[in-house]
C-alpha cells in the first residue's frame, strides 16, 4: 500500500521511490513552490538579532567561515524543494538566534562555565541500533537530565521570552505546532523516528550552535559539508557543546546527564576529552538493518523535501557514511576505558534491558534504587517495540541492492563486535 490509508501495525510502501502524494501533500508543495527562498547571510543574521534582542554572535575561531560553508553546501543541493529550502533557512536563523542568546546568557552569568557536568551516561551507536530506546529508558531516572526535542531546537530562551499565562514555554508550543504539522503531512514518521516535543533528542543539535556537527547531512544532500565537518578539530567544538549543556543545567538542572548520538562514533577522542568521567554504552547492530532503515526513512521524507527521490544516491551515500562511522568506532573503541563502558548487541537488547542497566549503573558508580528500577519497568511496559507500527523493508525492490551486497563491506565490524546478521528482503 502507499503512504495514505496505512495500517499502522504493518506499513508496507508501494510508492517509496515513486511517491503518490496525498491531497494535503500536493497542496503544501503547490503553495510553497511558488515562493523562491534565498539564503542571504546578512539578512538571516539580522533576523536572528531581532529575535534574540542582542547582537553579539561570538564570531570567534572561524565561526563565520563555518557559517559560509554551511550555507554554501545547502545552496549546492539543487534538488531541494522550496519547502525544504524554507525550513533550512529557518533552521539557520534559529541556530544563529540560539547562539546569540547563549552568548548573552553567559555574559550575564559567567558562573555557567564553572558548572560541572558530572559522570554522564553516553549512548553511542548507529541509528536504529537501540540508541533511542536506551536513552529514553535511562531518562526515566528522575535524577538524570536528558534533552527533550523541544529544548534541543531552542535551548536558550530569547531575552524577555517566558511562559504564557498558562505556564507553557513558547519554545515548547512552537515545537508542538511543528510536530502537529508534520503528522498531518507525513504521518508515517511516527513509526520511523517520532520527534514529538518530549522525545529525547541528540545533543549534537546543540553542537550545531557552533556549526560543527554532521546534522545537516540528514536534512539535505551535502557532501561538501560532510568533507568540511570531517576536516574540523572537533575537540574545541565538543567543548562548546558542553558549554550549552552547562547553560541548560543552569536554567533548570540537574547536572547529571544522559546523552546520545551516532556522530560520537567518529568523535570518540573529542568526546572523552570533553567528558573524561563518562560511562559509555555502545550499541551494535547489523549495518544492513541500519542502512535500510535510514534510507527508507530518508526516501519517505524526500517526497516533500526533494524534487525526486534518487534511490541510488541514498544507497551509495548512506552505506558509505555508515562505513565511515563504524570504521572510526572500531579504530577508536579502546579510547573509552573498558571499566567504564559496555557493548550492547541489538539482538540481545530486547527483553534484557534491566540486567544491562544494572551493569551500566555499576560501572558508572551509581546506585540503581528500587524506585528507579520501577520507573524503568514502567517505561518498558508502556513502550513496546513497534508501538507506532512496523515498517516492512524491501531493499532490493526499492533500492536495487541485496543485503549481501551491502553487508560485504562490513566484515571488519562483524569481526570486532558481537553483531548478528539479520534477515532482510
């Protein structure tokens, strides 16, 4: 079946790479395509300054060069719809506004940079390897701070902006409005990666206030940005990300965090230099399952984001990207001390979460209390796998490649970790 009228329990696309748009989707594109979006850096900065109410961008250590490269990479992607160009332009303005607000906050409260980020738990692994499940589970511990999606998008309130008369933070309200619009236009997203306002998000969204992360790769086809990002010394940028965490801790505590991101796989050196007392959970899964899930999600999203889908490009780019990430993880895994890390295989995760968390807490030197254990159990019972529906994947039908062809590149990864090949179609 197509994307319209889906049985939420069994989502099987027949139009993934040749989409049959719904009436709502057609109306959205008809409206937005008539409005050409431009990326003028001076104009975007002026908008951000007006929103923030301050004008100190802290343009140091090459930020202006990174901004120029970021915008140039977006402009080089000629396959974007105007809808996507508009959302990416809004994103650049939002990042600039957040950076301005952060600089202003720290100027007013310099003690922020003295706040300790104590003994974080950090989940490191590929998308679809259990990272989201684990980080949401650990976040059920009320002693530990996590990053909800709404806060990841606007971590620092603009000067003078506070809750409305009902106590609702306008940043949350904006995130909810955007999520409601997404669910109306692309409802299957919830079964793939539902970014509802309270969902736990990756802290590399905070790194993007410094324009030094890989996040843009998920929004557009930007190999130039990938190469630029990989050429950065990420140690100083991870220090900047920590500064954002310190500001968030200052605003509403506590100082003990749970973090997660696939990007950390290729940045384990900067990660551990920045958080030397962290305890790290590595999740591992058959790379074929990771790639097929990622490119299926991308292809579905691209029905609104792009002029055409380009399944061959998705296979080539993301199989290479996953290869780079996992190669770096294998190379640098031992940078994380064995006594403060565990490796979790996806095929051993489901149903085995509590023993794994017991080991994690023991290695992190944190007591796993009966109350917290009960909260973990409650989360597991309320969030079974496939809660929002299951996607049926068809690698060969949709992307013209067999699982064996993809898996052949990853022998080094299977040799290093306890990873089980999964049956794919």
